[in-house]
């Protein structure tokens, strides 16, 4: 049986006014680098920014950048 909501895509509102499609399942984003401390990642929905700290343990590779200082 087909229900109206089954094929509806979900979107996230980004800070710049754009919309980004939300996937049904999470994916892995992988950065391969010989110089990890040069990298910054930014969440375009929340504005949070993280700087790589050189740690190689999953879940401990980035530190939140506090832009409010």
C-alpha cells in the first residue's frame, strides 16, 4: 500500500538560506591527509566549527572552535 508520506524527502535549513536533503541513513565522511591539523569542518546548519587536533582515535579527532571568544 502506498502512503503519501513514504516518498517525501526531508530537508535541513542551512544558515545561508539553502536547503540540504536529509538522507534516510547516515554516511561516513572520510578525510585522508598527511597534515590533519590544517583541517576545519563546519556544520552549515548549526554554524558549529571544528578543528582537527591530530588525534587518530575515532570520535576524538576534532575540537569545537569557540568563536565567541
